[in-house]
C-alpha cells in the first residue's frame, strides 16, 4: 500500500514536469530554463507555489501574485499522471515492464494534450520514445521472459514498421484521392514507430485498431451533435494515446478473448 502511495506521489511530481513540456515544447522553448513562472504575470514561482496538486487547491486555482485564474488542466494533468502511474503499477508491479510502459505513457500524455491543442506531434517526443524503445529492445535480448510474449528478436522491429507503415499507406492513398486535404498527419505516422518498439507487432496492430475505432466513433458523434463536420480536422493523436493505454493494460486479454470467441 505504501509503495502505491509513493508511486502516486512520484506520478503527480512527474505530471508537474509534463505540464511544463505541454506548455513549452509547441513554442520551441527549453523545458529546463527559465525556471517556472506564471504564464500571465511571468513572475518566477517559489517552491511553495509548485507543490503538485496542493498549490492549485490552496490558492483556489489562481496565481497568488496576480490573482489570475490558472487553467485547471495543470491540476488535471498532475492528477491523471498520478492515477495512471498507480494503475500501471497495479498491473505490472515493480518490474522493468512497469518502468518501460510508464516511460511510454508519460510521453503519450504530453502527446495527448499538445495534439489536442495544436494538432501537432513534436519530433522531440517521437525521438524520446524511439530512444526508450531501443534501450528496452537491447535489454529484452538478454532477459529470459520478453515483454512482447514473443521470442523472435525481430518482433519490435516489425512492430516499428507495422503501425507506421499502415498509417503511411493511408496518408499516401489519401493524398492521391484528396489532393488538397491531409487525410493523415505525419506526426501520427511517426508516433507509431516508438509505440511499435514497446508493444511488438501484434499489440501495435491492436492499438491501431482500437485507436481507429475510437476516432471513428468520436468523429461521428461530434458530427451528429453539430460540433464538427466532414471537413473538420480532428486530431488523431489523443485516440492513439487512449488506444495504446488500453492495449498496455488489457491488450493480451482482448486478443485471447477475440481468438477464443471466433476461432473455437
């Protein structure tokens, strides 16, 4: 139980850092300097102003220097990161798999909110994911039980190209059919490269399938309720993030249930 509390606290602290990444990366700013400051009055924040979750609640969601409201997203990201960290810990325990998926999930949380706001997936996040995935691949070569539930050494490489390759083909066909419209953003294509390294090809394709279903259903609902139309550009990144998290948590269970239902 105490470990779970520690994981949650660690998660909300990381969530505070992810907020910095979400705010600064799209602007091309350094995530290290300058130190944290109020986005409204730009006064440098003191340590007591930066306590995850608590500072937001203590000051009622306002800057204590200029009294301007602070977006509740800062609080939401910290809380979400804490809960996600605990959820992954409950699933995988204190293992390498837990650390690997935690790293991937932290990157995807940043992707979720940046793509939601700016409809971009920065290359820096893709590169960070590729580096983490490469380290995991090297480690898995030397351990007896592989994270991929598959002993073929090429599985992560096939995962790297399967999801990205499928989306790239959609983007290519779409560019031929709809010359003036971008059917699939290249950021989405590139994002599935590191995802494939972490998940392997089977779970990557499952994550892609879930993402497409979520994106399609959500788009239809938005159109139905008049919040979008057929020409509206709806970011696909958030659906990828949700699809990957579902796969990380329950992917093999979903696959086994599907096989037992349709092939027995």
